[in-house]
C-alpha cells in the first residue's frame, strides 16, 4: 500500500509535491452527464471484474473496438472499453446526440476531435489508468487531464533525471526515498496534463517547463523561454486517494474547474 504523500508535513521546495490538494479539488459531485459551461473534469470509477453491458459496448466504433482488442490483459481491455464509452456518454450531453452517433477524427497533431455533430469551441481530453478514468471538457479553452495509478517504477529519480526540469529533480532529491515514487507520479501527471492541453503530447520536451511550484498553495507552470500559448496557466492536482495521482491543466490564468463523477453504476442506470 502506497502512503499518501499529501498527508505529510514538510518545508522547502519538496513540500509542494506533498502538500494536500486544495479542498475545492476534493469534492466530486455525483451527477449524470450534462452540458456545463466552462471547464469540467469528470471522474469515472472503472468497474473491477464487471463487464460493461453489451448495449454500452455497442456505442464504440469499429476502430475503437480494434484498439481495445490490442490489449492482452482482459481487465485492461475492459477498462479501455468502459472509459471510451464514458467519454461518449459525457460528450453526448454537450451536443444533444446519442453516444453511438458520435464520430471522431484526429487533428494533424494526433489530438481527437468530434467529427460528427461538431460544436465549435468544445475541447475534451481522456485519460485512464488503473481503476480510474478522467474526462476533461471545456467550452472555452483547451484543457488537458492525466491520471496515473501509483505503482512501482524502479528508480523514479533515474526517470526524472532523463526527462524532468532541473528544479523538479531537485525537489524529488530532497524528499525521503519512501515518498519519491508517489511524488514522481504527481509531477508526471501535472506535466502530461500540460502537454495534452498544448496538443503536443509527449513530443514537447518535458524538461522545458517546471511544475514543482514556487508556492505550495498555488501550482504554476514556469517555462524555459516563452509560454507557447502566452496566456498563463491554471494547474491543479486532483484528489483520487492514495492509489492514483491526477492533474488538470488549462492554458489560461485564474480558470476554475468543476469536478463531477459518474454514478458507480452509470452503465446500467443512465
């Protein structure tokens, strides 16, 4: 069992990685999908050992089914299918269509967008890992979200030294070894949320910006050079308990983000 890094007191640069998520990012309101103005992150608790009903798996396109079939482990395949069905259900609420009627295309950078029933200015992002999926939707700005199950990764410092900004590496080095793995995933999800919002994915150099934060209470993105979008950033950790780290990034200063979660039995109720 991994120990929660956000319950431990600390001072100095490393404290930003183990500081608790703000209360505003702990309250996931349980509701059914609906169109909501602004930025929203939807939490989906993926089923463990329960197959999605056939009428829900039928929402997926042939291409999505092929991608799902590439997973070797049954539970990984099931979680892929469930997370993509949840994405369709949530987006359908924004465009007032049935989930199975939505179709997607990829932009030049590989980012998926709605091809059918297009709604100008609707941005979305999906991430799933372990028992969680997160769906971020914004009606105003690009948005990026990432979730990672906290798990053994060998030597997190070695990975950080190969990819992270020097200040982030310093923050990890200053932490007790027992906490470095969890803190590594907190940094990783912040960084991946940022590059997803940029639309570049991991093609953008991860050592080109720092998300270790100057102030524990206010996360920030500090760029080496100019901000690629020039509007500042809103960056927040998402509280998913001790088993996962999550973060959402919006390329605009001062943006708030609503937090919702689908009912646990959404696949049979909605």
